[in-house]
C-alpha cells in the first residue's frame, strides 16, 4: 500500500471539504441566498452528501496516484477521514444529531472505496 498516495488523497478530501462550502456560500450570496432550504436537517443532509463527494474525490486521487489496488487506497482515505471524524466527535459530542454521526461513520470508508474503484474503472488501458 502506498501511504503517500493515501495521504495525498486525504489532503484532497480535506481541501474539497473546506473549499466546496465556501464556494457554495459565495455563489449563494451572489444569487440572493438560499431559497426554500430553511430546515437544519436539509442543511445537514446537504453537507453530509458534500462530504461524501469530497471523500470520493480523495479516494479517486489516492487510487489514481497509487496505480494498484485502487479501491484499497481509496478506502484508506475514508479510514483516515473516519479517524479524524471520531476524534472530532469525541471532543465535540453534541454538535450534530445522532443520525448524522452514524451516517458519517458508516459511509466514510465506502465513499473512499468508491473513489478508488472509479480510479480503477476509469484508468486508461
């Protein structure tokens, strides 16, 4: 396993996770704000999906960078994200509802694995 590829993918995951909401907030402000999305649960679902997309992208980068066992490298990105998430929720336990925490813990590693699988499936022959 290439630790460097997993680390690069994890950095991409974190970068996309930070940059995407900022870009979306700027676009929302330029467009006059959010229309029809006022519930906290809708916002949490949106951020959860955005986080999973970032993990898929990070898993893709790790799998592409490694060039072998792509799905495993992608899952490694998800595992690092899971470790970071567990550490965060231990220190800030009441910040999110329980369903959000469970979903993020259960789907983080599979999201990275999907990214790694995509790196394998889209690899030029």
